[in-house]
C-alpha cells in the first residue's frame, strides 16, 4: 500500500499485466531477456526521442494522472522530452534546516536499518549493500546505518537532487546483467537480474559520509548525472532518469534518525509517498 504522509490515507499499489507476465512467468522472463538486448533497447530509446512518439503523451498524462500545471512543458518534441520535463519554480519546497535529511526526489519511500547480511528488495531484485556497490569494504562502513529506497513510478518527477550540501567523488557505474530464466528460488530472492546503476560517495557537511545510488530500468531507462567530482548544495539538481522505472537508494551512517511514520509504514509493508525536498529524517543530537 502507498501512504499519504499528511492524511494517512492509503492507496493500492497497481501492477500492470505486462509486469506480471514479464517477471512472474517463465516465458515472460525469456522474452524479457530478448527485450533487454542492446539492439532492442537502442531501438526503443531511438523511438522515444523521435517526434512521432509525442502522440503518446496525452494518453500517458491521463493514465498517470499527472498535473501538467506543475511542469515546464513548452517546446516538448518527444515522449522522452516530456518524461524528463523540468518542474516550475516553487512547486517543490526544499527544507533548508541543516539538521533535516531531505528526499532527493518524488517517490514512494521505504526505510531500513542496515545489519550484517541484510538483504533488500530493489526493483524486483534482491541485494545486500555490498552487492549493490560491488564493494564490500565500503559497504561495511555503513553497517548499523540506514538504507532508504526511493521508488519512482512513471507518474513521478524523474529529476533528482542532492539531499544535503558537501562534496562528491566520481560516479561509479555498474552495468546491469540478466542471469537466467531459471525460476529457482525466484519467489524468495530474485537474483536473476541486476539493474544498471551508478553511485557516488557524498561527503556532506550536515551528516558526514553517505552514498547515493541511482538504479536504472532494465530496458530503456538511462541515468544522466550532471557532475563528476563536484561541490554541491542541498536541493541542487544532481541528474535525471530517461524513460523507464527508476530508483534512488540513499545509504547513511547511524547518525540519522528516519522519521517515525516512514519506519512505521515500512514495518507494515507500506511505502510513504514523498516529494522532492521534504524532510524524511534528522541528525541525531543530544536533544533527540
């Protein structure tokens, strides 16, 4: 279920028939293996950037229930142009309290404590932190900390920002892989695919060291980060996702307390609806 943080109202999570077919049926998984081949994904990406794809936008807006008034939609020339649209000034308020951790994007949020050998579901696959980063030494630094999964769906704004101020290192890119259509243990751990992802270590002024991971779609989605080594400010745009479902994973130390309602919702198996710039946690001080 999805939970509105302000009202507590709950909404059903919808899963399309095509998603069920591709991920839960052996023939669907076989077809998916074909669909993610480089040639096929390039053709899909090519089409979505062509003018002819613009015809799909009105139907997409209606089905996703997108409030177009929030966005800059002048000079939209393709479906992908609309998908990576920018938001109008003032439509997202950045919480500038330096003790507050903010959401880096519009999304559905789940939050967990990182324990040794913890396994997390991210985009229909399961990862330990060391699997996500492909770096056990770095992952071990965050045992006892928090892992926040910001799941973006097609109705969300697909640009993302820095959750604090500070300096970042280079982006580390990890290619996605698709292992097998063998359904062994899929109901428990979907290890048959790994999504393309990119992460960077953030040395923040407010919270110290954290890691921000962008997880792309297995098909045509692409991660577009603006910066390599860079000094950034809270709320400044970090990058965007091109078409495809996407996820941001934020990994923090144990010096941050995630908001109680988010933890409670996660424990109940629900996701919290959050918007870019809103508070999702705070620095642990002697007053907490």
